[in-house]
């Protein structure tokens, strides 16, 4: 029985994996804050930090108007676009395409696109750990 040669690409892949690691070596910061919608704490939603010049992105759930991302899962220092989303049920039932005979309740996005898919929100996250943010957003603002 002939022995299979060790593929030449394996050492390269292993070396790259060792250099990259599982996030080790990437500088990250913690981020926490509050989100209000039309003057009231956003009951339930999510927030994402999308890097504008490289670095790791991060996101988390918003609950009772508050969010917190610990340093281990946080974004890196630098400039980020912020995207905030929240959905509410419409009360309308439609057929579930995945489960024959079942229905599902439709939801709709309650946060305007200027705060998510076309977000104009930007922040600068510092290395010092004082990344406490506050976002007061409105449905009817231009």
C-alpha cells in the first residue's frame, strides 16, 4: 500500500492559522451604552459596529435601551458605522413557506434606514476603555 504524500499546502495553512489564532493579537475594546427611540428606551433590538477602515466588527442585543459588548468580543479601536435594528409584529399572519400548513406573524422594521441599512451614524472608539455611547433616534427625523 502506497503512502499518500503530505500535501504541500497543509504547512502553509497551519502556519497562517497559528499567526491569526482565534482572535488573539487583535486589539479589541469594550463598548456599552443606551439607545432610545422617539424619547423612550428601545425595548428590544440589536446594534452593530461596522469598521470604516479595517478591524473587527462587533454587535449585540439591545434590551430595555441598553447594550454592552465586553472587550473579548468587542470591536477594535477606530472609526465605525453604527447600525441599529428593531422589529415589531404587525399582527398579520401569512403562510409559512418552510412549513406546509403553518402560518407566521409578519414583522416590520421600526428603525428608519438612515440608522441601519443606510446608516449615517458614526463613532470613534478609543483604546482607553471609556466607550460609553448614547444614541437618541427618531422615526420622524429627517
